[in-house]
C-alpha cells in the first residue's frame, strides 16, 4: 500500500470511528471530502473499497454484541456510500458534458439554417437544370460544367443508389419521414475530395405537373467533425463506465470476498455465540456485494464484452421484463461478433428504446429481432403499444422525449441508419441497420 493510500486509510478510519461513535453529519461530510480527495489523486473505487475494508475490520474487532455489529455494518455502508458520491458526481458531469455538446450541435444547426446553401433543380430525366453560385464556392466546379448533365456522377459512388432512391421518391411525391430531415450524401468536389452534404428534395411542379425536383444541399463538414468529436466522447465515457463497472463487479467483489475470509478466520478463534454474530455480519456483507453487483450490471453488463450483443440483449430483456412485467423476446442472430463500438451502440439504443416503451408505449409485448442481410445487420424493435405520430415528432426540433436524437447520434457514429414506423394506436417499429465489419473468420456469438 503506497503512502497516499496509507494516509487516506488512517484518515478514513478516524472518520468512520467518529461516525460510528455518533459523529453524525460532520463525519459524513468528512467521508465525502475523503472521496473527493481520492478522486483528485487519481484513486479509484477499488482503492476506496480497500480503505473501507481496513477501517471496517478494525471497527468490527470492538463489536460486543450482535445488535451492535448489525448497527455498525449498516452505518459503515452509509458512510461508504457517502465517500462514493464524488465518483458518481464525476460520472454525471461527464454525462452533462455530453449533453452540452449535443446542445452545441443543435445551436450550430440553427446557425446553418440561416446560411447560404446550394439550391438546385433536376429535370424528370435526372439532368441538372440549375445551380446557384454557392455550388461553385463549395465544390470548386463551375456551374456551366454541370448544367444539362446527369446529376449522379456528382455523388460519391457509395451513395449513388441512395441518391437515386431520394430522387425517385421526390418525383413520385412519396415523402418519407427518413427523408424529411435530409439525406446525407457525399458530393464529389473538383479537387477529387468528397464533401459531406445533407440534401433535401421535393417535387418541382409546373402547371400542376411534376416536371423535376427542387433540392437544397448543405455542406455539413463542420457538423461531421462535431459528430466525430461526440463519437470520441461517447467512446471515452463508455470506457470510463466500463472501468467503474469492472471495479464494482470484480475488484470490489474480490475485496468483499477477502473480508469474508478474514471474518471466517476470526470466527474460528471465537466462542460459538460470538462466531454466530460474525456470521450475521457476513450476511450483511453478502447484501452489500449483491447491491454492488447489481449496480455494475446497470452501468455495463460484462456479458456484452465477454459474449457479445445477442446474449447481452437477452440479459437486458430478462431484467426489464422482471422489473416491468413486459413480455420481451429476442429473436434471430447476427451470427458474428461485431466491432466493439457497434455492439455498444446497439446495446445502448435497445436499452433506450426499452426505457421509452416502459415510459410511453403502454405496451404488453416487445420483440427485438436481429437479422443479417448481406453486409448489414438489421436490428428491429417492435412493440404493441399506443404508437405516436412520427411526422409530429420529427417536426419538433430538439424534442428529446423519446430520445431519438441520442439514438440517431449513436447510429451515425457507427455508420448506421434509423427508420421509424409508427402510427397512433398501431404500435411502433424502430429499424436500425449497421454495416457488418468482421475481422478474420466469423464466429458464433455464444463462443
């Protein structure tokens, strides 16, 4: 044990002794400050648990009765939780930073809405009919080079099929919620660089007939950079959550196991009636261990890292079903382990979606289906609840009630797409598609 931890242990033991002796709020306040100091020195939850273990063992040596031991254990647990508060607050501050970045992105979108975008028209056969001057500023092409030519070569080869789909839907006047907020397409600049763009297309009507499409394209380079920064922040937060969950599940669990061993050794040298009191203390420690394990699974289930997405979703579905009474089934299989960021994103999205269902849907049944199609994995979440008006939700800029902004940001971070199918009274389907990237031979999830 290093010098810092020894000094912290002595200070913690004094404060715990003071609290057990009736120190009240002043002693709890000291526990909080010890937690803050531990966090500032780079110590973790397992270090604080080590300190708690030593102080608790010392305190239990002076226990004279079963009732006194029970009271001491409960008080020590309360004292330990107070010391953990700074770690919880640190995690919440990270979440708030994430929310602040999202709000910054929304403010940026408001600024972009007032900027000049590329405005274009296409004929019914896909030829470029007009372009505004901003096209030249953004792409480096002159307008004369593209007027009268097919629009498709302007779009990156990977996005051409999607661009044609948007074009045909606009010509047929078949609006879709997934196209309403704009479609992201890569635009080829004259230099050969790909410019990320967001395109909105609507029918161009003359004399009551659709003769082409009118479109607006926006350069979203800055937004993509912000999304990438947000993606990196999400990854950093997941790593921190993973670290804390690991500390609670493994390291704190191991320390509590050591406490059990220590108590068992002490009990061997004590009369039976005193040993029984220590056994009662062990029961209380078991409850503490159970609560720590539950908290660790809430933060991040180790099954996600160990076995993959499908077993983690089954574990999540079972937990939600037990708490809420919802009948939840997980069907299908990805067949392979996905990249860790993709598995994490899909797990968090399903977690958010199930939270939405329990809060808003009034559903009785939910199905989560994994389907592999070519080099894509589709994850569909369907409920039999009250549904909602998709158009109205999309129209509410910044609406957060259903967590759709967070879901879309997580999907964007792993190259995925989201489609929502819902009608009032008819239930809801969330359809997510993410690219499959498998390194080496494919393997079953339950390996």
